[in-house]
C-alpha cells in the first residue's frame, strides 16, 4: 500500500500519457507536407498566408495556405 501511494507523484513518460489520454504527441501530429481542407483557421485567404490546423486537446499545427487548403510546413 505504501509503495502505491508513493507512486502517485510519478512523472509519466509521453507514451504513458498517450495511453491514458488516448491522444498523440504534437510531434507525431504535425507532419510537413500534409494539407487539410477542413478544421483550419487563418486571418488571410491568399496563397502563402499563415494558417493553423486545429486538433483535439487544444493542439494545433501551423502551415501556409495553398489553393484553399492549410498545408503544414
């Protein structure tokens, strides 16, 4: 019992956090060259303007608009 109480403050590794939350680490979500047509925001509409693709848990990836899509860089 004492040992299990002492483990409550243990720092979890990224893989352990992933297993608990069911999410992905940011580095695995943001892959360069992938373009999204949905779920993105931008203050501009022209090719080359900065955009961001939104994911769950408040995470996002940045890219640039290209032909109406947000392409990660």
